[in-house]
C-alpha cells in the first residue's frame, strides 16, 4: 500500500484560499467604502460607473460655469444700475437747463455737474470687470455687441452667448450733451432718453440670460441626484453586508486552519494503524 496524497487536506486548503480571498475583499470594501475598486471586481459595471462619473464631473463643471457667468452678469447689472441712476440725474439737469429763464452762467454751472456725471459714466464703463472681462467692449457698439460664449451643460451644444456692449459715452451718445449751447437744448433731452433706453435694454437682456441660467442650474441639480444615486448603487459598498461577510469568512478560514492541522495528521495515523497490524 502507498499513501501519496492527502486529498482531504488538499480540499480544505483550496476552500481556505477561496475564503481568504473573500475575506480580504470584504475587508478592502469596508476600508474603502466601495465594492468596485478595480475592473476585475465587476467587469460588466466598471464602464457604466466610469461613464456616470464623467457625466457627473461634467455637470459639476457646467454648474460652476453657470454660477461664474451669473456672478459676472450680476456685477455688470450693478454697474448698469448706477449708470441708470446717473442717466436719471442727467435727465433732470438737461430739463433744468432747458428753462428759458436760465442765464449762461446758470447753464455753465449745470454743465459742470453734467461733465462730472459723464466722467463717472465713462469710468464705470471702462473699469467694471469680472475676472478680467470688462463690461464695455470698445470694438462693439451700444446696440451691436461682441459675444462671449459660456458652456452651461455637458453636451457640445449647451452654450449661451453673453453680449458685451460698448457703454462708453461716445457709444451711448451722452458725450454730445452740452447745455451751454442753446441750440442743443432739445437734442440734449433726446440723447439722454436714448442712452437711458439703451442701458435699460441691455439690463433686460442680461436679466433674461440670468433667468435662463438659473433654470438650467436647477435642471442640472435635479438630474444630478438620480445620477449620483445610480453611481452609488453600482460602486458603493453596503458596509453592514460587507461586515457580515468579513465575519463569516473570518470564522470559516480560522476553522479551515484547524481542519488542515487535523487532516494533516491522517496519513500518520493511517501509518500507525498499519504498523500495528502484524
């Protein structure tokens, strides 16, 4: 008789190795909080998880773009509000200057205040900026803007054009206001009205863009919830379940060690039995 293999011990050892791998995976899932740590963990789900990650990251970037664009438009709108206030004062002064009881000296005093307002208007137009983007573009006009494009979504065509106008005094026409010249008194009123209408129109366009951006941001936030939930169901580990699996496999592989110790004694026991038979 020849005893060459301990098949019982070998079977226990194979089961021990499989259990040790499962125990290690459960421990890794608990420590990382994820059940999908590499492609081999679930080859069918890894591509789906990565696509969801890319989609979510793209949407997060688009959300940041929307917030930055909104901040820029709010900055510009605040400056345009101040320009509107100056227009209101210009209107008041030009009407006052058109009073036939004014002497040249009176109109000269009024013109000094008008010149200060014009200087302030130009300063606002040329120095209001957001992250280096100036509110007024000297290559545009007060009615024909140059557009800057902002991406507000994850798809190629999800973009919005931001019009940048020329808001200097020359472009809006208020540089022509001169109450010292009696022949321009009626024209002064028209120039002020035209400038006021232009600025109000620009503010309305910016307001419409802001409204669209707010709606888009709400849509993105609403869609991110289900996408995040889907990614979590694919990638995140159930800690309670993984803890149970870790405990189960811990018990099994510790028991396997004890069984292997016992099974390794079987050949020797068999030999002892054979040796006693004479």
